[in-house]
C-alpha cells in the first residue's frame, strides 16, 4: 500500500510563531525538529498498519525543511518550491491513501495558529462549492482527481473543523487548541507523535473503505483576493474568471485542472509582487 504525505509546519505541536517556521536561527531549528517528529510518527504508524511505500511532499515555505536521511521507513522526499502540483506534487493514481500532517486553519476562519491560505498577502478567503475552506479542501481536489481518499488530517481544532465537510471519514488528530493566531494550548510533542502514529495505523487499515473526498463536480473555487489588482492579475491565468472587484472563480469537471489553475494564480500573483 502506497501512502502520500503532504506535510505543512504551522499545525505542528509546539509551533506558534513565524520564527519557528522560517530559517535561519535556533527557533527554526527547533521547529523543523518538531516537524520531523510528527512526520516520522505518521510514517511509523503507516508502516505498522501495512503501508509498503511512503512518499512525503514538503509543503511548507521553501519546501526543503527536512534532511531526507532523517525520514523513517526510507520514505521518498519531494522537495523544492517550483512544483506543478505544489503541496500535492508526487500524487498520482498509484497512491492508495493521503495524509495531511501539520496542516493549519484558513486565513478567513476562526482563530488558528499562523493561519493563512496559500499566500496571505494575496488570498483573503477561498470557498469550495460554496463552503469556506482551507488548504486541505483545496488540496483535496488533487486527491479526488486521482481517485484517492484522504484518510488522516492533523493540526489544530480549526483545521479539523474546516476539513470535516470534505473528509468525513478521515482519522483526525488535534495536536493543539488554538487560542489566537499566535497562541495555543498544545500537547507535549511526544504525546502528539503517539496520537499521530496511532491514527496513521488506523487510517491505513481502514483506507480501502474510506471514500474519495466529498467534493461534487463540477468543482468551483471562489477566491477572494486582498486587492483588485491581484484579482486582475489572477484573471490572466487560464481557466480563471473575474467575478467581482476582488474575486475570481475557477470551475470545471476536472478537479486536477481546477487545482492547477489555482496554483497558477498563486504563482502569478506572487511574481506580480503579491508578497
């Protein structure tokens, strides 16, 4: 059984500040150690549950936050910023189940540690088929396009709530309770890892009975931009239609095409000085 792990950093137990997520410095070194611990816990649980192959996609920041040699189970490591499928690069229809590890809440939702949706300087809100969503919902389009279930989600309580409409049967692990965007009551890292490993084991054993993401087709992403200029730039991407002063829409029967257009928006607006 092949497992694909897309991991982020802001939803890891012990992380509450940007300094822990961005190099250089001691806080970042501590943060990446916390990240490695939870990713390895997910790998360990998956292998115990019967997984035979693990693909890990580093989905945070510059997307090269770990030493590949430190990954358990000889997991393969997809790293680097310029990836066509971005947070989901390495995903295809040979995968049997998807894990989202260390995910965080959306920029427009309830208080969640270090919340954002792809690029907070550009994106202020995203709705998937009319439902407010975070990065998990957006990335679920790729899992749907490949016909693969999302079976595990870890992060804070807001992350879990935002994923519920799309991944009702996924195992869920809350590693911290966000208080504000920069404060949380958190599990001890060892307890968080134990819970993740246990949930990963259960997720792999249940994977064949878990349905694909509950996202009806045609899928529609409504993206609210921070400025009118960013909405204009976004509309230059194939498949993106401007629907208002600061809003654009991507819609279609192919969830992979919808996702690729959204990724195009994130790249294009970043180059256009949407920091």
